[in-house]
C-alpha cells in the first residue's frame, strides 16, 4: 500500500465495487442528515482525498472504544474505511511492540508533521506528575503534548478523552482530565460515548475527510451526529407525552414499553445518535432493550446522581434537609418570635393613658 | 405638634398589633378587590380610598417592628420609618373615608379583616393627636357631659314625662332587680323620642320587666369611633356600674349599630372582665318575644317595605334574621334590596363619619350607593334599626330628592300591636 | 461550569439550600405571626370560632355573586393562574417524583401535553394579570417593587419549564438546569415576599372567620 495513494485508487486496487462505495457514501450522508444530492459530492471528494496518516493514542481507558470499532464484521465498509486511512500507531491493533512501536510514532510525527490526524481514547492523569499511567517511561500528558504538537487535528474518541469520563468520576484519584483540558491550540473533535457508536466514529472521519472540520456544538461534538437528544428521537417519546411511565423494571408499564423517565432515563439531557443509528447493525439501543439511557455521551455522566433516579429529582437527601430546616426554623422562629413578643409586651407596658385632653392637636 | 404625642401614637400602634393583624398583613397580595367592596371607592373612583391602603401606618409599624426582615431593612435604611407627617396624610383616609362597615373584610380573598385593622389604626392616630375635630368634640362631650350630643338627664326626664302622658303608661326608671336595663342613644332622646314610647308600649304588652337608669342612659360610645380604648372603657364602665347597681339580668342596646358593637362585643374586652349580665340588641329581645308569642299584632303593614341592615348590627354584629322575622310579622309586602343582609352596603355615615363635619360632602356623595340599592326595589318605606343610619338616610334621601319615608323597626312593631 | 456541572449543582447543593431556606422561612414566618398572640375574647360568644374559622378557610375561595360581578377579571384571571399553577406544580409527573422524594407519597399525574397546554394558559393569565396591575389605577397605586418581583419569580419557572419541556434554544441540561434554578429562586423568596400568602392565608382566613364566627356571623 503506497502512502500517497488517493482513497479512490486504494478502493479500486482492492476491488471494492463503485456500487458498494456509493452505498457507503449514501449511508454516511444519511447519518449526517445530509440530502441525497450530497452523496456524489461525498463520493467525489473521498475518491480524490489522500489517505491521511493516523496516530491513535490510548490513555486511561478500557479499550471499549476500540472494541466498538473492531467489533464490526470485517466485510463491512466500516472496516474498509480503516484501509482508507493509514492507521500507523494503535496499541491494541499494531503488531509491533516496545521501542519499535514508539519509533514508528516518532517517525510518523516527523514525516507527516502538520498533516496527520491524532485520535485519542482515554483520559489523561495529571495528578502526582502523571505517574498513574505511563508508556515507555513517558507520562500520558507528555506523549499527548508531543504528539499533538504537529497534528493537523485531534479526534477525542470516547467520553474519557472527550470529557474525562469514568476515570474522572468523583473523587478522581488520578486527576484525570480530557484532551481539550490540555491541548488548546489544535482543532479538537469530541466523539463521546461509552463507547461511541462505531458508525459515528467512522462517520466523523468521513465527514472530516470530505468537508474538513465539522460544525461542533458547545461540547465540541459534531452537530451532524450529536445534534439531537435521545429523548427527542426516542420511539418511546409518545408515552412520555401521554404521561405513561414504567414505575419499575417489571411492571405493566415496563412490559408495555412505556417511557423510562421515572426509572432515571437521561434521554432528555443526552445528545447522541443511539435512538436513530442504534447498535449492532441497527438492531437495538438501551432504551429499546428496556433500560434507561445513562447519558454516557455527556460530561460527568457517572456523577450525575443515580442512574435510576429521575432527572427532575434532587440528587441529595432532601428528606433530611426538610427535617433540619424545620428544626432550624423552629429554633430561629422561637428566638425571633420571642423577641417580637417581648417588644409587643414592652409596648403594652409603655402604654400612656389617653384622656380627652390628649386628643386635641393644639394641647 | 409635639414629638411626645407621636411617640404615644406610635406606641399605641405597636400595642395593637396581634397575631390576626400579622397574619392579615402577611397575606395581602395587593389584588385590589377590597376597593370594589368599599362605597368610598365605588362612588368616587378614587384609588386612595382602597381599604387596605388605609391601614398603611399600621402596616409600616408591623413590618418594621414585628418582622425580622422589616426590622433589618429599617436598620439598613431600606425602609422609611413612620413619621408624624404620614399620620397627618392618612388622617382623612382613616376617619373620613371609612365607616368601619367591614364589607371589605367580607370580600378579601385571603381573608383579611381590614375593618378590624382600621379600627386598630385609629388607636394610634387618636393617641398621636390626629383624630378629626368633630369626633374629638363628641368624645369630650361624652366624657364631660355624658353624651356626645350633650344631652343631659333633664332632657331625658322631659321626654319620659311627655311619653308617659301621651300613652298613659309608666316608664320605670332606676328600678332594681328587673330583667332588662334599657339603654338609649342621644339621637333617640333628641331626634326620635318615639322610640322610648315604642319600647314602653311593647314591653307593657309583652309584660317585660325593665327599667331605664338615670345614671347611665347613653349607649353610644365615641371612644370606639375615635379609637381610644381608654375612653371607650370609661364609657362602657358607666353602663356596667349601672347594670350592677340595678342588678339587672341583661342590658338592652338600643337601635344603634356601634353602641351594640361597643357594649356587646368590645365592652367586656375594654373593661377587662366578663360581664355578670347579658347584653342584647333590642331586635334580639323583640324577636325572642315574637317567638314566645308575646307580641300580638293588630293589623299588618300593607306598604312595600324594605330593610337596611346597619353594619354593626348585621354584618359585624350577627343580628340578621331577627329583623326579618319581625318585619314579616307586621308587614305583608317585605322585599329585600340587592345584596341585603351580611353583604349590605353601608349607609355611609357609620364609624364616626357622621360626627365628622369634614366628611359631610363625601358622606352624601357615597349615598348614591344606597340610592341605587333602593332604586332596584323601589319601596314605599324603608325600615332600619339604627338612629345613626336613620339620620343620615333621611339626609341622603332629601339630598337625592327621594320621597321614601324612613321607619324605625321598633316603632313599626309598636305601631302595629293590638292595644290589649 | 459545564452544562452537566450546572445541572448537578442545581439538583444538588442549590436545591438543598433553597429547600432549607424555604422550609425554615415558612416555619419562622408562622412563628413570627403566632407568637404575637391575641387577647382572650371576654365577650360572651354567640357562635363558634372554630366553625367560623374553618368555614371561612374554604368558603373564601368562592366569591359571592356581587363581588364576582365587580371584580370579575381579578377573580377569573386569578383563579386561572392559581389552578394552572396547581396543575403544573402538582400534576406533572417529573414534579410528582420530587414530592415523592420529599414526602414519600406519590399520586397520579396528568398527560404531559395537557400540562404543557396548561402552562401556556397559566403564562397568558399571568401576563394578563400584569397588564391589569399596570393599567388599573387601584392596582398601580397598591403595587410596589415586591409585587413585580413576586410576579417575576412566579412566571419564570413557568417559562423556563415550558422551554425545557419543548426544548427550545439551549441544550436539554441547560434548560432543565435553568428551570430548576428558577424554581429555587421562587423557593428562596417564597416565605419573604407576598408569596407567603400561600401559607399565611390559612391563618388570615381562620382569624377572619373566627372573629365573625364568635359573633355568630358567617364571613
């Protein structure tokens, strides 16, 4: 595989039919909610695009994001797209190890300075000098900064690299931070999710190759994939509107497939494509399987109260607060009321008898 | 104006505030509905007559003295303390444009008894020297002469002699151990002496044991109207002393609204002890006699009659059914004015307004409300049971060129009794 | 502060603080009133204070015919927004869940889209009430800063709630967070503005009814 081939050349070399390539472009277009007229544009742009070199750095992560991508069957086009980029460094997927592996990373940075794409999964521990996660004697922070310095753009895959994720969960023992917490001078695209939907990861890359840096929301997510909430696209939404809710996981409402809001569903505050794109080749997604959305593509989802307490409910023990408030109110009320009562009694005591001689203003 | 008087008034306001007032003032939402219940607003359209606004001096004292936040904001200079000028500004609102009729207290959606608060506000106003001249004069006469109108015992004795002669009967005076001690208002002695004869005739027919007192015959209480409890108590004490001296079972309040309020409801609280005798309104006595079959009617009134409920007897006093029972006993054609009963509109002269010459023009202006009520039923005669209402109603009818005779309920009963 | 942190803060510490201030404030206000006391009535009673008081507590909710004729707008608009607030606060399922956490009891809610429509009606009624307050000479004279503040903190949760439900403009977390924050503002001011009538009204009506009932009149 030659480095400077275009994607079109690679595809033809590998015998991928134009028909299946267009199908890939069509599904990508629909994923980004683009009109069908954009399919030829995507196809034409992709065909001419150079295969970019990609470095994939894994920090404090569980490999779930990599699992998400690799889980797909090799005959799918999602897999092929990895042939259209040149994935030069990836701990889990690369064959080499040790100094050789690190050498490749350094070589890629040198050869493609300013042109390669950096993908990161996992959060970066910065507490105690970053000792909680090191590779080849370097802290994650050092590796990230060194690699990011010459990258064209960074894609933070998964909630850990995008927002800190589970490693950052309270009390955040390693001082985990997101990529965007450390890197301020590069375009960063966040592709959160725990893990993100495989098609969304590939979709973002296609979008990047086709249209350049995508339009992002306030949390750095491509609007094309994260523009709508789970709640707004949820097939159970009509039940929410009608006020029909499951009260437990095995009640009548749950069996009838009613809304899971009361069971803690985070759909209304979660922006992701699960409800439309679904998982495992469009088979299902958590809500469809009868479980509330955990809100995994949102920052701090692990600390947003119990997964099973409804969004509208307070996260702290308000029953206890109510008791303290009442007790405190009684004490303060007794003190204040006592003072007022004494003031009134003093006024009664200070009463000056009014006689008819006191009535005239002149007197 | 001395600072000492203001301090006395301010302290008086502080003394008046109790749990009901604190609850009322905490609850006001400034909805303005009380304005629509007040004839001073409905007949003038002037927003300053909105009832709740009239208690502003009291409200300020409550807020600044009896609420934590009010005290704090006063200390921080965020709210202005009450001044003597404020009391000057509020004097006409508290005295001239409120008859203490309590209609606002009936409509307030949060349940504020605004009339209760205006009555209390007057305590502070009067103590600070901000009562109207007319009321001050009446109050001084009540204390020094014994009657706000300056009526003395000889005048009463003359009326008694005259009545005894006219109806050929004996009017008991200072008789010990009777059932009832009958009180009068000066107006009944000076303007409507027929009342004394009516009582005497009815009681004779019903064989009621009663007496007048030469030491305490005046039932009205200017102290209540001006808002000085010390003076009001003094006036009530005279009646208590006479009742105790004559060892009567009950004291009868005459056809007068505020007199009933003064003796029946405020009296024991003013003198600070429960009475050893009952206090009843003349209408209560008459209705009881009616129920016992002791009143024999000779002929019934055929004219169309309607009844004006005096506020302090009806809405504020609880005597609502008795006058209706009595009128129906002697009249064939009794009609109710719209909103009669507990929601009746005040004549416009109660609460000391009639004694306050400064308010005369306003008082007559508000009579338009009574006129429209009367126009709705167009009666041949108007019956009431309060001399104060009666004097003002007569004046109003004249002012508005309405030819409707005014009757006292007691006199109407007496006029229709059989002679046996 | 991110959206999520904001939402967490309003659902957590901020809600706790607001709840504490509101409940303690209500208790203090009650005691400020009750400890003022009142003199024993020495006049012989003709009726029952308790019966009169209890009667007026509920009876005052319904105006007499003439008052209705005179103050029709105030009564209708007032009832619409009060009933609307009741429906929106107590019959929206996500809200019932909060009360369930507080009191341990739950009740049936209304379909969300009915609550949504009620919110709009309530907002319209509150706007009408504001216009009335500004235009009517009596109301304009009676009104002060506190009246407008109370109005604002009442309508804000309705507006933010409607926006959050219909997801207009900002992100879901931000909208829900702003909604909860506006409710917390209402909770904090609740005992210390005229909004306190919601609980002192019971006392005011009781005293009014008791004073009348003692004298044998129905108020």
